[in-house]
């Protein structure tokens, strides 16, 4: 059996054959890929805690005879640690003289670390090459101006493992979706002086090179200790979980406009020191992964996007061109038509939607550093150092029995699409459908059915129906549908079974009269304006019946 103190608790080892086990998020347990043995979350957490206890004992033994001091910067408050006798006596963040009042606090002692692989000279050359490549951007110009301030430092992180729950709202929707996941291989920056969003941009690290913390490895390098409060650390963890969850949530909910609230469960955290080169000057924060060479830079710029604008704009253009085709592309007709279409479409699809504000962080490609004949080579590819752990969330909803189960969510099935098409057809051709029995009654012997059946005479209704169908398809087919998902329970054998009742009401005609909270606007209007409601119903019936009668008797 392998010595537990020699293992890094970034993996869970099979209790039967000691092979690294993978987490099965659907079954919420670890499973060995070799022998199939199951290891529960609680067992995995206990194994990691045992490793922590043994590692701290070994660290205390290694520390004997080496004097390390914690230094508090009087200017920026950063906490830096270095050995007694080390030449460095300046804060790596603001160059202020350091005060050394106390011994290293064991409570914040790092437990694992990754050594520097890239030298300061190589880091400067790579950062300069990146800045020259982006010299036309504010970030590139700022890096070139501040390149002399590039500093290397072991930065504090926490490695997180454990279950998390998320609540998701789609922008403009009312339904709360629930999802859950299990975090593995997630590193959270716990330095108050370094922005976590930028630090996250230079990840991932190659965790196969992680090792138990050793004092000898930090000699000659400034080391910053954790200086975030527990509440701020928890907030950063939730922010990073949201970032990890977002791609899958946006894919499932078919929108980048989502609001995710995360709640963490019993998380196991390990203190870590990871190698970082950085420049921090004014609004500039440029960081480089000291192991892999990946770069992330921010100048505190942000951009505002309105992702919901694109789809309504496409619909408006298509309908305007269609109107132009029927109207011989009359410019005046198309201008007024586009205004009418645009007002309707943007009002419906923009109801409750918000703009997104995203901070701009320029990043190099995911990278891995290696040496050939002592010469540094950095390979870049999106798939390099891909996290071997799947941190994607799984959506969970109640089934017919009220049990919370993993589900696959869909919004458009064949039945729902057919419902939208049939309803639209009925709305448009309702006068013709009413006129058919009238025509059968009015036909003379031997007379052809179409001889006096004039569909074109229902133009008054078709004009009204066309706008109604437009509103219906937008509201029921592209807005309300996301509050009425079709859900399939994922069974233990991997098959899927539709949950009875899921998706009921989605695509219905009356959903076009619902507000953002799901309340019926028709009911509210009827309560407040009953006289106006009666008049509106009368006018609709008048146009409908008049169109039906005209189709049958208009040619006589």
C-alpha cells in the first residue's frame, strides 16, 4: 500500500486497488475505473484530512533548524514570508520596507505547492513578447511601460473539493432551475492584492507536479500568505464556481443571459502556494503562470453587451424583407413595416432582459512549459492541461414522486413544435375553417366547392391574425417556453425517461398573455376594463364572422 503522506490529496484513491478514482456526478460517489469499487464522498474527505494531519507533522519536522518570518507591509497590508537571512526586505507589491513582527502562523501554513519552472529572465522575455504582440491595446501598452516591475512570488491559493448547489434564472424568465456539481481541481486565489478573475485567467496549473510544501523550495523567493477573510474567501469560491458552471448552464438554457446563485456544501480546502509572476501598477494587473507560462492581463476595462438584441434584430430584418418582397420593395412600406415589427419583437423579447457587464481580461492560450537542452519551450493549445475532472453541473428537478433526480432539459420537442404550428395555422385560417360548413350548406347540386369559396376575401382577419401569430410565436415559442421545460429523468442505467407533466402549458395560446411573473394580463385587463374588454371581444367576433361570411357569400 502506498504511504498516504506521499500522496497529494488532489485525487481520490480506490480503497481496493489504490488506483485514482473518478467522481460519478450522477451517482454522487467516486468509482474506480479499474475494479469498479465505490468510494463515498465522506471517505474521500476523511482520507484528505488524514493526509493533512500527517503532512503537517512532517512539515514541522522539516522546519526545525530553519527560521522563517512573516512580514507585514505597512503600506498595502500584504503578508510576505521569507527565511531569516534572506536578502529580500521589500514588499513585492509596492516596494515598501517590510516589518517583521512575528513568526510564521501555523494556521496559514501552506500544505502543497508547485515550484517555479520558468526563470525571471524567461518570464520577462515572454511577457515582453506578449505585450509587443498586443501593442495596439491598452493592456499591451501598459505592460510595455511597466515591464521593469515584473516580480516573481509564491501566491496563496486554496484548493477546493466538495459538493456545490446552484440556483439559475434565465434572463427574462421566472422559473428557478436547480443544478449541482462536485468540485475537483479548483484553485482559488486568496490574495487580497491580486484580482481573482485575472488570476483565474492564467490557470490551469499542471497538478501532476504538485508536491507537499517544503521550506527549501521557497528560498530566494517572496511568499505571500493568505490575507482574505473567511467570508471573502467563500465569496471568491462562489464566483469561481459560477464561472466554471456558466458554459454548461448557458448551453442548456440557450442563453448567455443567466443569473447563477451558488451555495457550497461541506467543502474540503487545502492551502497551497503556486508560482506567479506579476505586474501591478495602477489599474494594470498582468500575471503569468510561473509553471506553464500562460498570461492574463487586465487594465480594469469593461464592456457592456446585450446578447438578447441579436435574435430580435434578425427577426425584424427577415420580416421586413418578406414585407418588401410582397410590396415590390417599396421603401416607405419597408420603413414603416420595420418600425412596427421592431417595436413588437423587441418589446416582447426584451421584457425583463438586462445588459451584461463583463470585465475585459486578455489571455494567452492554455500552455505547458517544457525544456529541451535547457532551452524553454512553451506549447499552446486549448486542450493542453485540460482539467481531468468534470466540474460541469447536472440539473436536478423533482419527478412525479417528488424525488429530486438528475434530468436532461429540453425546450423543443416534436409535439411542442407541432403545437405551435397547428395553433398558428388555426389562428390565421379560422375564418376559412368556419366558412367550410357554411359553404357546404350553401352549395347547390353539382356546384364545385371552390366556385364560390374566396379565401382572399378574409383579408381583414388575415391582417389581424398575422400580427397575432407573430406575437404568439415570439411569446409562446421564444419566451414562455423557457419557463416550461420538457424534462427527462436520467435513470441508473443511463437511459432517459420523460417526467410526466413536464412541459405542460408550454407553447399554449394563452401563454402569450402572461407577464414576466406568469400572471395573466387578460384576467387583469378584464378586472379593470370590463367594458373595453367587451368591446374588444365584440370587434374580434365581428371581424371573424364577417370574414367567414364574406369568404362564402362575397362573390355572389
